[in-house]
C-alpha cells in the first residue's frame, strides 16, 4: 500500500487519483487515435467522456452502498475518491452500457462498433485503475503466507494483492483486444465481438479472483458479485457464440 505517492508542502498527491488520471488519459488517447481514422474523433471523444462520467458515478455509488459501514454519513468521503478510494467495476460497466444504448439509439449511431472501441480503451484503463486501487488501499484480499502478500496499515500479517492480480488479467485482455480490434476492422467481422469478450473477461476475473477476498454474506459458496458475474456470463454466451459462428462462416476457405 502507498496511499500517498509524495507530498508537496501541505498538499498530498494520492496514488489512486494519479493512476485514475493516467488511466483516463491513456484510454482517451486510444479512442482518439482509432476514431481519427474514421474522421469521428470529436463525436467519439465527447461520448466517451460522458460515458466515463456516468460509469464513475454508478461505480462510486454502488461501492458506497455495499460499503456503507466505511462511509457512514460523511458526505465528503462520498465525493473525495482520492482519500477514500473504491469503485464497483460491474456497476460502472452496466451504467455506461445503459447510457450508450440510449444515446446511440437517439443519435442513430452504431452501438456495437462504439462498444468495441470503448471496450478496448477501457481494458487499458482498468490496468491503471486497479493498480491505483491497490496502492490506495481501497480493498485487500484474504491473509496469505505467500511472498507476494502485501502489508496493510493497522492489520497484522500479509494479504493477497487482489487488485494487482486483476491489473495483470486486464493487461493480458488489453493486449489481446488490440490485435483483435485491428483484425475486426480489416476483415469486416461483426461488431460487438470485443465488447462481449470484454464483458466475459471481466466476469471471469470477478468469478475467479473474488475467492481471494473476504465477504460477510455468501449464497451457496459465492458472493453477490460472483453470482452477478455468473449471470453476465450466461447473458453474453449466446451473442458471443453467434458472432464467432458468423466469423467462421465468413472466413471459410479464406486464410486469415
């Protein structure tokens, strides 16, 4: 844990805030670079900014609701993310999706193409966001004796750095999506493939890595977030399978 990266006079520079800013800058650059090739960088960037604001509000609100005991009635803690870090990834994803679905329908923009592009950018964003969460001490995993365990201020022993596990998982996703996105554009594959794989990847990471965390409430051995991840996996399974089937049909007899 390293909540404060450094101090300038009386001003503290918080790790979570810095990494969150880096995540947004990098993801915005990716959106700009890809959108520029389509001559739609202004439209895509404006929408990406709005989607990020919606996602941040939903992710923060959900985190506060499920950790209300840590916030109480302190309104400043609700707002000052840098001092009391914590975001709900799944809630932010759903909030952004609903916003984009409504907006693109109203403006008659291709939803699935945008979701592919934003999923690529978001996968890189999550790498830095998760590192920031780990350094900020928002959450920590179960106690462990492994050398990779980290110390937590005010607690005895070492704990699983779950956010770092997630950061590594998202990094692998981001690298894979970078190649896949280019292939989709080159071969005119159906839009939505990157998005559905993105949702699937996040759901799998939650389902697997939540076992390294501790919760007060479980249902049949799984936490609420894990059951929610299972539901998402079921929801995206068919449309993802349909797109893969279509791609195989398109590429039958074609060397890729």
